[in-house]
C-alpha cells in the first residue's frame, strides 16, 4: 500500500502527483470522516426491515436457477418448483447475515492499488454497461473496442477512479459470446486497477477469476483467500433472480469473490411509487441475494447494493439525480449499516448531454451517496443519458466533482500553526495576507487546484476563446490520453493471458460461454 492513508490520518495534506501535466490529486485511500446522515428514525428503519422480511416469508422471490433452488431448499427455504418461487424465513436471513463479512479488500495485479470496502472507506467506480459512447467531436455512436480501451486508459490516468466498471461501453464490434475476454484483457493490460466482471452466466465469471489469478500469479484457491475481482448481480425487480445472473453469483461466491446484490427498483415501474415501499422491496431482494451467496460459501464477501430512483410518471422514462433518488441513497446506507454490510450506491443522471442538468443531477445523487456513507459509488465517472451512453466529457466533469468531494472529505486541521494568530497580528487592519510567512509557507498547496474550472475574469476568459466547462473537458480528455502511461506487466504474465484468451475463444466459438 502507498503511505497516503497514513498521511491523511496524520493530518498532512497529500501532495499532488507531479508525473502528469494535468492537475490532479494523487492516488489515495478516500475515507468519509463525518457521521452518516440518517433520514429514517429507528422505528421507520425497523418498519422497513419487518416489511421486507414479510415479503421474503409470505410472498417470496422467483428464482429461475434450478441449482440455486436446490441449494436454498437444502438450507431450509420453502420452494415451489411449479413456479420457481422461494420463500425464506427470518431465521435463515439472520444466519446468513451473521456470516457475511462487514468489510473486505480487493487486490488487483498491482497491490498498491488495493481497495477496501466497508467502514468509512469510499471508492469511486467508472461508468459501466452503456451500449453507446459520445464525445463532442465524434458525436454519439455504438460502443466499440477502441473506445472501450480509451476509457480504460482514462480511468488509469485519473487517480480518483479506484475501480473499472463492467464494460464501460459494450464493444458491440466484437462477438457477443467472447467479447468479455477482450475487455478483461484490456482491463488487465491497460490498467492495474481492480475491475468488475460480468456475471451473466458462470462461464464469464469464471474467466475473470482465472485471468486475475494469472495476472497475480496465484492459484484459484489462493485467490479465494485474497479476493481480486468483483461483480454486480442485478435483480430483475420486482422479485425475480434470472438464471444467468444467479449462476454468475454462485460461481463468484464459490470461489470467494465478492458479489454486489443490486435490485433495480425504479419507483412507479419496477417498485411501488412510495419510497418506503420501494425501500422495503429493495431490501427484501438484496437480503435474498445475501442469503444465496452465504449458502453457496459461508463468509463470502457480499455488498448491499441500492439503485432506487423514480420514473417520470408522464412518460415512464427513468429519472436519476432526483430528490427521491438522493433520499434513497441516504436511507439505503442506513439499511446496509443495520446489517453490517458494505454499501454500494451510484452516481447517476438522466441528462442526454454533459450539460448543466447532467451536473446538478449528478451532484444530487453524489451527495446522497456521500451522506449515506457509500463504500462503492458505482457509475461515478462518465455516466450519461440514464446509463445508455458513456461520455468522454462527462467523465472529465465527474472527475472534477469527485476530486472536489475528496478534498471536502479531508478533515479540517486545527492546531497552533494552522490557527495563525501570528499572521493575524502581523497584518495591520485593512491590509492583506499575500506576502506574510504563513501564506508563503502554504500557498502552493493551500487550496484545491481545479481540473476543469476556469477562474479567469470575463475579459481574459473571452480572449482565451470563451470555452465553457464541457468544451474544456474535451481538451482535457484528449490531453489525458496523450499523457497516459501503460502500467508495466511482466512479459510472461502478458503472454499467459493472451494464451488463455485464445484458448477460451476457441472453446467458446459461437456457443454460450
């Protein structure tokens, strides 16, 4: 590990990276030192908990995997094979929660990029899953491998991004059955960050586990004791776990790799229109996934995932960054802490452009995630168009917001030197502090240096081209790609990864991985 966490605990300001021309904060373990916000009273929290248990006991969840149903039946669940419905009693839920760890670490091929999930640790993830990409110069286009690799390079370049999302854009120019191999290879060669793998079926999850083990020089058994890759299990809300995702969950859990159980509870569509009811449904679905993971392998790391927002009731279109979404982010954190589970939330917007709407909706959801003490903020950089597009400009604007949030979370230092009584005494009334020793000793790193913001006066800004923030972001992402440096990788490991991909591609062919 780097010594940045120690520096932060000692109160010293971490120095900026000097290896890149673009101003950015150094890689660091980010922590949230402030108490979490609590929107729900103890009674309200308990009412949601009890209602979610009633959903599990009385209504059940449709589980489309026969193998998973057999496992839960053996563990004591009530299973109706005629419709795939599975009901869990509260004792089974409590037992699973007692074995799920409250925190865990993920170690990528570069151990200095290890991340911690749980407690007050905070990690920002790259956008994941959009079928399209966009930038101001080339416009909106289908996802492709070239753009995929460039997004990975940008994530590697910007220190505030801790984790690569699952397919930052879908490279639809590659065969659907094997494109996951190409994306994993890009993740492991162009970056040294933790990455999220796809769990649509056991094969794709197993490939990620095998490739990360190769990259770290470990056996599969050793990797189970030192997790390295994570996945998100998206629940088909309301109350359905499909077979492919369930098989992916079981494959990951059986090898000790973390799973994030995330219901997709959009109020008014996939969940009731009231926030309390949506939270109860979300909670039931998340707890069901926790139980299944623990039944597969007791003690396997699991995260409480939340993705509750609302729809536009006039059109049915998903909305993000709304007041309801922000409140759900905070309240979901309370539920995760009730069960002592690490908490995944998201940073999202419904805007179709990297514009003011995209910024204020992102800020709303980001503040909800921060105040709710999220441990993993997914889609933190690059999300646009309600998740249908990965945007180059939005990624840069989001990096600015994430860096500013990181600085906000740095505790205020109060001691004799920082209080500066002598500096106050040295400046006469009506004077200024520009040249006093207190200022001169601190001016270089006294304040956050922005990546995107322009603080020129109007005349100077106009003479420089009058570029707005989105236009400046275009210049920045292009410059970042020029400054990108590929992290070193042992030649033998790189060759072993290439061989694995070639072998698996031949095995898969046109079939199901």
